[in-house]
């Protein structure tokens, strides 16, 4: 079995370890200069921590609710409000996808903890 490492001089994990030695790989990935240069700012980290507290369903139901409210406004003859509210669905779904990605994989490889 071939083991991939980030540098040729790094020792490869032996066969007795698990198939993916995640601690070893994560340590190598976090300590790179590229990770240090591209870390998240305070505002992004704070927003992600706060939105991660919300269930992912909130964004989906918000988008569906905006579509339903848009339909109601359209059937009521209020075309301008219908178009305005109907455009909320895409940003809400996009925020939901971003939120899910942050929850699953994290947004920052470097944890500053301050």
C-alpha cells in the first residue's frame, strides 16, 4: 500500500496504523505557510460560529417560505412584492449550503483560539 505524504522527507505511517492517519495528515496540512497566510478573519469566524448554532433546516424552510409568500403576493395581485420576496430564496439556499459546508468540514485550517 502506498502512503502519500506532503513532503518526501516526512516519515510515512507504518502498516499497523489506520488506513488514513488523520492526525498526521491534519498536522501537516495545518502547519503549512499557505494555511497561515489564508486564515479566516475575526468577523468571518464569528459569523460562522453563530450561524453554526442554527439547524440547517432553517435556511431551507426560509427559502420555501419566501417562495410561498411570493406566490401568495402574486395571486393577490401584488406583483412588485412578489418579485422582491421571490428573490430571497436563492440567497437563503446559498447561505444554507455555505453553513452546511462550514459545519461539516470547517472553514479554517488554522485555529487561532483568541
